[in-house]
C-alpha cells in the first residue's frame, strides 16, 4: 500500500546521494555569490536584466568540480530565455566566483530550471481533487 504513494520527482536522488558537509557548504556559498553577482553585475543581457531570478538550490558534485544551479524567474515567466542567457554568461559568473572563493578549482556551472514548484502544485491539485 505504501508503494502507491511514492512519487517520482524530476530531480534524481540515489540512496547513495547523501551530501557531505563540504558539498552543502560550498553549494550554499556559491548560491550566495551567484545571487549577489546577478544583483550587482551588469551582464548586458535583457533577459537577465529584466527578470528577478531566484536561485533555489546549488547541487555540488562529490569532487566539487561541477555545480547544478536550480533557478526560477519571478512568476515563472520567460524561463527558457532566462535559462539560455544564464548558461551563455556562465563563464563570466564562474570568473566572479573564482575571485571571491578560495576553492582549488572553480566548478563548472550548469543552470537548470527548478521544477519543484510545479511538482508541488500538481500534488496540491491532486490532493484538492481527492478532498472534493
């Protein structure tokens, strides 16, 4: 019966994917640095400039060489345009990160849309249908 209530999320989690304290700490530091860079720097891109972008999570690989940055524009508008623009300027963001951290290697940045909000809304709608 319990198996009926398991939902598959878009993010893949393995049983062995427990994050170390170092991964969590570096991920949180990168989240702050990237959000500050998006606020203060001028990237000369209309999609980044005209949208308020929320960085919801940064997942670091175990070797700290890759970072998946989950983003969501305010209101969910222009998601794909913002995502493409951020991936285009990821080199410049990586340079900003490298000057502000003491990491041995600056991680490769990959921006992705955070779909957990839509996933939670779908679950909420299903529960509302069941309630009625």
